């Protein structure tokens, strides 16, 4: 009881203590809750710091790159947007005054820039005819020029020296004195004396020129007279020579003409003689020939008469001989056709037997032997016919060994049953994806179990859209096999694609063998009916 | 792949896929078994009989057999599959 009480009291006090504690906590928590919690935005701060330090890093790196070339290479190669930063850095460094002191920098106006550009492009225009340079005549004009130039310009003048080659001694001396004057003018500084000197020089030069002109004209007159005299003399000489030559020429011509006439007359005489003789000989030949011809005609007429007499008696005999020969020929032909007819009949029987074996539906154990025997028989019978088509068809028939090995060709029912065995394989392979792996095969096997089986022939519509999926092909092949149209069935099956076609290979082989044999035998049959 | 080719020549064409399945399944069983054995060995000897190496080994075996089966069906010729 005491323990129970103490326990009760303990629990009660504990409960009260805990209540007090809770109250304290509640009051203590309120002031904390009254102050609102401050928002810290850590993500925003992070983004800001990132942007700021990245910008500082780029700016520092461009500054270093502009100074150090090796660092610039590394910077441009490995850091994105480095080139743009470098471009910006170079722009700022080149246009420092513009950016930082805009008021002190005198910006160029557009007109100044235009003028500067135009000034750089000063060109000289060349006329269409091309640039020409005219040669300045240094001989006479230069001598007169300094006269004018000294009066207008009292500055220093340099006259070029006179160069004139001539045999006349007077002219040479004058040239020398002129050159002396010119050199003295050039060396002297005074201009007034120069003028007087130049005047005197010009006077002497004009005198000289006049004298020269006189001389030249007199010389010319002399020369002309001389030339005329000489030409008259020569003309006289030529005339004399001409007369002499013509005389000689006419004499020679006459002599030659006489000779030619003589020769020509002789030749003419000889020709006449020869032709006369030839004509005589020809006439003789003609006469002889006609004589012979008449003799031959006479002989022929006589022989003919004799023959006719003889033939009349023997005519009947030869007619009889020819008739007998014709009869012989007919008889040989008849016997040949009779033989071929009987041969044809035997071949026909053999062909029919083969067809019967092919068409029969009971698989017998010795089908192969029967078939090979019949085919050998057929080969023997058709050999003497020598028909090209039949020979080629017979040569393409399957050989004995192959027939015996495989037990002949399958019957229709055998083919159908093999097809039935093939069907589930085809169906399980019909839903394969291209380049299928393990999963593809598993899924194809599983989902093909849910396929609906199709049957019957497709409905004929205007558009020739027949399905090429495996189920439609299976349905059509079943239809054809039931109707015994093996060739259409083979065509359909050979149109399959992928795995289905690979699986149907063996069946196709067998059915093709049968079709080939059937076709060859049919060919032989029709050829016989056509040619017999 | 040489063993696969020999089989397809002697057998009829209708059982091409079945022959491949035979190889794939037998290869799978063998590889999984080998993986299981290797896993048990590793677990007993090295890993204080814990169970995870066994699962690892079985997983390896199944994976290998799946991959080889894939290459067999695709006739990729990359692997010479021997049990």
C-alpha cells in the first residue's frame, strides 16, 4: 500500500512537473516565434558571386593576354568567349581617350573624313588616245627661244649646245663659234650682254642659213641636169639593141616553121599508108568468118534431122522408166511415214504413262524406278525423230541417278502434307522484326499465337492490292494446292521475304522439280501432237 | 558459327529456326550453370558465404547467353559459340 501510494504520488508529481515544463516551453517559444525569420537568399548570393568573380577573371586574363603572347595563345585556345573578350580589350586600349575623356577629344566630322579620303585617292586622268610624249626639237628652236626668254625672265638660263654634222668647213666653224657663245652665255651671270651676244649669233646664223639654202638649190639644179643627160643617152642605146634583137628573132622563127612543116608532111604520109593496109586485112577476116558460120549451120541442120528420126522410136521407153522411178519414190516415203506413225504411237503411250505416274497420288515404293525406266524408254524412242525441240526437252529431263536417289518426284498429296508441316514454322516467323535478335524471336513466337488464320482466295477488286503478309500468302497457297495449281502456288511462295522464305526453301525445291518434269513432258506431248 | 552451319546443311530448311533455338537454349543453360558455379565458389571462398556473388554469377551467365543468342539469331558471325 505504501509502495502504491508512493508510486501514485511519484506519477502525480511527475505529471505536474511535466505540465510545468510544457507551460515554460510554450511561453519560451512564443517570443521566438514573434520575431520573423530573416530571408537569406543563398542562391541569389551564389549567382552574384559567380558572375562577379567570372568577370574579374576574364578581365584579368585579357589584360595579361594583351601583354604576353604565349598566354594569349593558351587563353584563346582553351577558354570560351576569349576572342570576344580580347576584341573588347583591344578596342578599349585603342580608343582610350574617346571613352574616358570624351569632352577633350575632338571627334572628326564626317566632312573632314570625306576630304581626307578623297585626298588619298588623287589620280591623273589618262586620255583615250594614251599618254603621249612629244619630242622637243633642240636644234633651231632652242636658239631662238633664249632670245624671248631673256627678255621675259631675267633669271639664269641654260642654252643647250648646238650639234650639227656637216662636211662643209664653213658650217663647222660657224657651229664651233656658236657653241662657244652658248657656253659663254651659260657661264656668264650678266643678262644684258647675253642678249647682245645672242642677237649677233642669231644674225650670223640666219646669214648662214641663207647661204646654205642657195648652195643647196644650186647643187640640186646641177644634179638634175646631169641625170637628164644620162637618161637620154641610155634611152638611145636601148632602142638600138631592141631593133637588133627583133631582127634575129624573126629569122629564127621562119627557119623553125619550115622545118616543122617538112616533118609533119612525112608523118602524114606514113599514117595514110598504115591505115590503108589495116582496112584491107579486116575485110579479108570478115569474109572468112561468114564462110565458116554458114558451114556450121548446115552441119547443125543435118544432125537435127537425123536425131528426130531416132527419137521417135525410143520415146515411149524413157517415159516408162521415169514413171517407175516416181512410183519407187512414193513407196519409200509411204513406208517412212508408216514407221514414224507407229513410232509416234509408242512415244505417245510412253508420255501418257509418265503423266499418269506424275499425276497419281499414291506414293509407291518404287516410283523412282518406274519413272526412270519410262524416261529411258522415251529417250530411246525420240532419238530417231531428230526433232530439235524434243531433243532439247529430253536432254533436260532429270538423270536416272538423281531420280533413283530421291525416289522420284513427290506426288501432289506429298507436297501438300509437307506444306502443312511447314505452316506452323511460317506462322511463328511471320512477326519477326528486321535483323531480329533473341527478343525479336521470342516476341514473334509469342504473338503469332494470337494471329487469325486466313483462308480462301482474295476478292477481285479494281485495284490489284493483294496482301503480301505471310497469312495472306499461306491462304492463297492453300487455295492453289487444293485446286492442283502447283505453278501459282510456287509463284506465291517464292514471293515470301526473309526468314519465311528461308524456311520454305526445301519445299520450293521439291515442288519445282515436279513442275519441271511436268513441263518437259507436256512440251514433248504437244510437239508430238503438232508434228504428227 | 561453324557448328551452326554444319547443322543447317544437313537438316531440312524448315527447321532452321528450331536448330538455332536448340543452340541458344543449350548455350544458355550451360552459361548460367557456369555462372552459378563461379558465384558459389566466390561466395564460399572470398565473401563469407554471402548470397550476392551467386546472384552476380547467375546474372553474368544469363547476360552472356542472351548476348550470344542474339548474335546467333542475327547471324552476325561475331562470336564463335561453344558451350
